[in-house]
C-alpha cells in the first residue's frame, strides 16, 4: 500500500489527499485515494482520466468495498468509455485542423 499526503489550501481549508492503493491492470492505471471522507477511484489511460467519488459512509467495508466495486463488468465499461472519450476528442481536434 502506498501512502502519500498532499496539502493544498482551498478557501482557507487544508485539504489532504492520500493514495491508499494502486491496482494493477493491463489497460490502465487505477489509483484509490482518500480525501474529505470520500474514496476516489481514479482511472487513467494515457492523457485521459475517469474519476468516481464514493462517500465512506456509503460503503460497509471501507476500502475493501471499493475493491469489490472494481469488478470485471465495471472495468469493461470503463475501457469502452475510454475508447469513446478518445474518439470524441480526436473528432473535435480534427475539426480545427490540429
């Protein structure tokens, strides 16, 4: 388990974010973070990112519940969404001749 604390100031409040796990996956990088009583699932593929936030109070078994949510069906839809995101961005990029 990897621990990292980042402190930022926002409206006078200190915000701490901790990386509590990084899960191996062949298609993308998956990080589980904890901030402000929420678990944050951050999934990255190249320049694209998907983020999901879940209140700690909504889960019965803490971070273990987050791991349970990361099942094969969910990750399959994440991969499909990355393909759509890449297609959408490529189309808009090409409209402006970049």
